[in-house]
């Protein structure tokens, strides 16, 4: 990762230097107009010569929201202390950070390997920054978080029911969340003029819709299946 793409270490260590108000406004925009968030990257490129954020306030807020939501699920299902710690670590470290880094690395590689435009022969070749790819993951994760952590939590009494309609609602919620994740990813890379054929990031949506159609026939409930991995006895009790 180039030095132009690294965060300001002073901001990363001092909360007083982080712009939380701006980060919150970006979170609201991601839910209604995600393209407007990514347009700020154009300004950063012109003024600072990098696309990625240099203020970690967005990530700090997102991690705090994930921890709060995870604690709410722990209170709701009352798992053992070891299960609770495992769930908390899995959600923050594995789901958000490690999976996010893996997805960022994959999209970063695809962009620089296959999607770069061919500029003039005498011009400097530009590449997508890894940190910008991680920024896109963070942005795309916010709507997914709201749907699969907040909305799902509020609808748990319905979604954990074994009947057909709750199963369809649960699977539809997961399909919408992951489809919107793909859309925000597409929107993020679409803002880069050095890329072409960014619509490839929408291709997974077709597979998601196919799985949703299959779930109508196959009696699988996404909410029950996912939460059952963390709270098996508690979700079984709720369903029965």
C-alpha cells in the first residue's frame, strides 16, 4: 500500500482529530444516495492525490455500532460467556475486518489486473489503492449492517418462525442486504475514471436472486441458519 493511501496516524490515535459528524452524514447518505459519498473521493484525489479516506472516524463509528448490536443479540439470546465472547470476536474481527480485507484485496486485484483503462503511452499509469477498496467495503457494509443486525433484530420474533412467510421474509432480507452490498461496491468503483466495466461487481446479484428463488422451494431460513451457528440451543427453543 502506497504512503499516499495511508491514514493519518495522528488521527488514528486521537479521537479529537476525527470528524465524527462528517462520518455520520456519510452513513446517512449511503442509505439514500451512495454515489454522493464516493464523489468525495474525487475531491481527495485532486487535493491530496489519493482516493481513500485519511480519517478513520467512519471505521471507528462502524466498529462501535457492530459491538453495540452484537451485545444486543447477546442480551436477547443469553449465551454462555464463552459463546458471547466468541460471537463478539467473530462479528468484529472476522466478519467485518478479516472478511472485509479479503474482499478488498480481491476487488483491488480484479480492478488493477483486468479493469484499468489504457491511458496514453506517455502518461503515468494509475492504479486503484488497496485502502480505497477497503473504504468501499466499509461503505457497503453499513447498509448490510442496518438490515442484518438492526432490522433483523427488531423482526426476530417473526423471522425465527418456521412458517413459509417468515422464511421468505428472512431470506428476502438477506438477499436485499447482500445485493445492496454489491450495488454500493459497484457505485464506489464506478467513480474511478481509471476503470472500465465496473458492472462486473453487480454480477453476484444474479446468484443471490437465484438462491432466493431456491429458498422458496427448499425449507431453509437464513436468519435461523445464521443465528443457529452462534446460539444453537436458543434459536431452536425460539422456533419450537
